[in-house]
């Protein structure tokens, strides 16, 4: 009989500028909280998968974490797929459980990305997702690569930066009522357009902050309230120069996950989609098929992504406002969607008991894509 | 600075960054030299935390491949450009 994978434990720490903890400290804090949520202790875990931390650069982060928390798993390895790492690890955990090779998999990301290094070091490290000889020496940085994507996206759809700004405004509105969010002060479209240019057409409020924090989930064969009914990945390029802007991989990853679950985008009640920049979210929503081409910002402005909208999206505030601590950044979307499906989101609970959730992560420059469908059992 | 790209001798596919195999058919590619002429596909003025701002562009070359470079002044999506070398960096200026 086929084994179903469940998400039995979830945890996200507060995100923000929180000096004093190392990457391993954040990972251990998140891991402990997720295990407690699952009603397990570390020795119960038979697989540990841990994401990279740029501030640590350790050769074997999963073994390091396992020892720290008192786990002695049969399977342990690190994972590196940029911002998609969290959902790539989830997908791997689901495969291990489905195959019968593990019954309880701990998946963890955490980093002192804000406080553990200078902004210059962080920018230089992240820029290495660009080509070492033909992109980085030109002055390529992650904001610059996404700014080029934004330039092409806006030109192809005859839009202006004001058409992306409502996505930042909605994420901030979500974060205002989320405990632990990095940025909570309300903003307007005018605030976004008046903020400092980072890499035009992207301005400061089009960009996520850099945070400290961690997130973890426990994937089990044992029943839990939420099952993972489909996962999918796509890896079409590494560098922006080689990207097919009409087929970045998001649709492929999402289709694999949705097909496996027997679902379509229309079935999704609550979603968490990677939003490192406003344009990231616009491109992903449109390529996956949640929005018609060129309409993601207009949908945000119309309230479609609000808690009581047709597609509640990143209801914790996303990377843009809950914050981005590296691998944990994209995992907070997963934690939030599971929280909503459990019906335990409190003041920010999506109404009408959502039953089908969808999450998507993007790594590099739209290089690595991972999606998952989560459903109330 | 010459702009180079790969071409697949088997299926004809072309791309920019060096690969050891064609992503369509797997054949070993040959390196070719581009004319360096094309149209701007994307443009950004980058403002680093310290130092002067600069322009980055993606250019769709007439050879059917895309390249990243620095950009000269006054470029917009669709502007016709040609490749040159400025300060040792591949730079596209208005043709």
C-alpha cells in the first residue's frame, strides 16, 4: 500500500535583525520547536536534511545539526538550491517517506544572515549565482539580475514599476498582524515608488530585507492533519543569460506537483509563493497560472491576495515583510500554509477552513524551482 | 572584446555561456564568434551601496543568442546596440 507523507511538525522563529545567535543556533532552535510541535524528540528522527548557511559554510550541515540536537539518523545530508532549498528538501523528505526509507524526516533551514556578516559580504556571496566570468565581473548582483528580469517583464507586458508595487503593499499588510515579522509598518504604492532605487526598476521596497532566523518541518509516515499530496521540481538553467523567460521552470515544477495531487491551480485555497522581489512574485504567479499575464500587481491591488480574498497569499508577510534569513526564508511560506490548513493561524486565519494549499520556491535567478501541494487529511 | 557563443553542429541550437553538451541533443558544441550586433532585451541602472551607479543590459544578438554586458547611456528595451570594450568589460552602446 502506498505511503502518504504528512507534515507533522512546523516551526518558524521570529525573523529580523537579531544578533547573538549563529546559523547552527537558529537551526537548532527551529528544529527543536518543530519536533515539539510533532510530539517527537530528536532520537525519533531517522533522517535529517539541512540547508546551507552562507555565514557558516560548513561541509556537512545536517550531521552538525544532528549532533547538536541529539539526533542520530540513518540518513543525513545538506542541500543547496538557493531560495528553493527549503522546498527541495521537503520534496526529498516526501520521497524518502513514500519510498519507505524513512518514517520521520527533519527538514531545517536557519542562518544569521543579517548579523553574521557585513552587507557587502552578503551581496558578494549571493552574486555568485551569476556566471563567474561573464556576469559577475560586469557588476552582477542578485538585485541586478532580478532588475533585468523586471525590465524585460515590464516591457513585454507594457507595465510600469507602479504595477508591481501593490505586491509589496499586500505583503506588508499581511506582516502587520504576524508575530515575529521583520517589517510591519504599513506602506503604500507611493512609498514603494519613492523608496531608494537599488537596481532600476527595482527600489528598496521592491526588495526583501535580510534577516536572522530559522524554520523547520517534520515529515512523517505517521498520520497528521496535513498531507503532502504532490511535489515537483524543475531546473532549466543556472544563469540569467541562459534563461528562457517564457519557460523558467515554475510552471513545470507546479504542474508536476499539482498533477501528482490530482489538483489544478483553481483548487488552491491558500498559497505561499516565493517573493524575494516584487517581480519574483509577479513572474511566478503568472507563469504558474495563478494570474493572467501582466495582472499579478493588479490582482494584489484589488485584494485578491488578502486573507479574505480569492487566493490568500503569503499570509505571514512573505520574504518581503516577514523576512528572508536564507534557506529559512522560503520555508516560512510552507510553515504558514500548513498553519492555515490546520486552522491555527489565529487573528490572521484565512476564513472558510482552507483545505488545499500550494507552496513554491525559486532559487538563483529563477534557476531552481520546487513546488508542493498540501491538503487537509 | 569579441562576443562568443556556442553552436550545436548536430541540431543547430545556439546559446551563449560555455557548455560541454547541447541541451537539446547532447552533441559537443563548437564555439563561434558573434557579430556583436543586437537589440536591448532588458536594462537596469544599478546603484551599489558605495561607488558609482552603472548600467547592465541583456542583449538579444542578431545571431539568435542573448548576452549580458554593461550598457552605454540612453538605452531602453528595443534599442539597437553593438558590442565594444570599455574598461575591459563587454559594453553595448547605441548602434
